[in-house]
């Protein structure tokens, strides 16, 4: 049998799939590995905004130090 990946656009779709599964027409399987999302989306909100701002300022300052002549 073929396996297909679908995106549910409405909560009623889940109920329809469950009904089809109950009638042994389809079998719903969970992916072994979650679908890869961008690194920014995966870590968004993982640190407070104030901490992120301080970190970005530190990185910018560090990069500026490399740009100036020694």
C-alpha cells in the first residue's frame, strides 16, 4: 500500500480520517520523525526577549572588534 502525507486544514478532517480508519479503509500512522521545521521556528521564544537583545548586542560588539585594525 502507498503511504501519503497530508496536512489537515480543518479539525473536522481529523474526525473524517478517524471514521475511515474505523471502517478499515485507511490506517492512520504517525511519522517516525517530526517534519523538519526551520531552526528559527524551532527555537523561537526559547529565551526571553531581553536576554536575546543583550546577546545580539554582544555578538554585534564582538564582530565590530574583528573589523577594526589591530
